[in-house]
C-alpha cells in the first residue's frame, strides 16, 4: 500500500449534483501528498459514472469502493479509514467545495502541534441559484462544535456573518464532521480494534451524531482541537427537495426516520461519554434540553 501523508475519505450517496465540483476543488489543492478513497453507499443516480469517467481514468491517487447497499455514514467511513495508512485523515462531505489552501494550513498546524488531535477550518454556506450555478456566501456554516451545559450541540457561529472576529485561530470543543482533519494515531487510540479493523465511528449510530461521539471520546482523553481561520471551504448543509406532493410525502417519512436516528444517537452518545459525576452535575440541564426536544417532536414535528 502506497504511503501518503493524508487520506481524503469521501462517502457518496446520490451525489451527482456535487461530485464534480467537490472533487475538482480537491485536485486544485496546493497540498498534493494525498490519496482519495471514495466509498459509495449504493447511489441510484449518475454518481458512479461521473467518478469513473471523469476522475478514475485521470488520477492515480483515487480509489472507488462500491457498496451493494447503503451502509450508513459511520460504517462507510470506517471502511475508508481502514483502507488507508496515512498520518492524517480528512473526512469530506460530498456537498463541499474547498478553497485551494484548505488542507495545507491545517496540515502545517498539526505538524507543528503534536498535542492536537484534530482541526477544521472556516466553513461558509454554499448555495445554488435557479440555473444551478454556485453561490459562495459570506455566511458561516460552522467553525467547529460546542455544547451548552445541557449538552445540546451547535455549530460555532452558524448563520453569522463572516466578520473580522473570526479571522483568528482558537481552540474548539471538537471538530465539525463536515470537513475535519484528524491525526490517525489520536483517533485510533480512542477506537475499538477487532480483527485488525478500527471502529473509529460507532457503527450502531448508522448516521447522525457519530462525529460528536468521536469528538467526545477525544475530549475525554484530553486531546485538543483547533479552528484554523485561513482554511476556508463552502458547504451546502442538508438536502432540499421542492418537487411534488409525492416527494413531500416520501420526505416526511424519511425525516421521521432521520429524527429518530438523531434523537436515539444523541442519548446513546451521552450514555457512552458522560461519567457519573458529569452526569449528575449536568442532569437538570440535560433534562431541560430533552424535555424541549420531546415536546417539539410530539407537537410540532411530523
């Protein structure tokens, strides 16, 4: 297996809208010592053909793994992680476009600060106009993760204007799962190993909150995370469907399942990562947050 400094791991699912823009931005990076491992979760659109025709035949440092079913975010990323042997790992969402120096600034920081396990840059919101042209906004998507006292997690500065106060680096509670770079040795040290397979992301989560769970484990083991302001990328968060009643009905059923996953995984994450002392201290605030969430799902969410 050829050794690269960085492995870029991309899990795709029906990504034909994004995949060309996303991968082109990766190959325009001014940091070149990387491989890309793409794990496709049984896409039903043109994702596979775009990757095979436009990228596999052009670049030697790209590998495609095609799953015969949707294995979820956690397991698919674990497959990619175990397929590589790089010093660092970048987890790439399919709906992201990177500026050319996103990777280099973060790698340089991690190379010179061995006590940090992970880092992310400045994610700004990405939009598309009616003709499907990209619009790079100046509105923040995420600078990292932060919890409140009841362990409700938010993206730092999400929805705020990209002002000067965010043009400096600072430590964060944990990295966003949209575009983090991890030190492999750090995440392996907080992961389960069985039959030479590292379960970095808890596969019982399937999808949602697995990135927070990993950040929690790193935090509990005293690893540090950093926001790097000069590393910039653009992210279209979430899927938007606008067509027809049938699609809305299907989306409603899908959203019910996703809400269940998000809620279940949040409780599992707290159970796994809070010791008794922290649980007792934070319990009133946790109950307050969970009650709000329960009432919201009961009376408002479909």
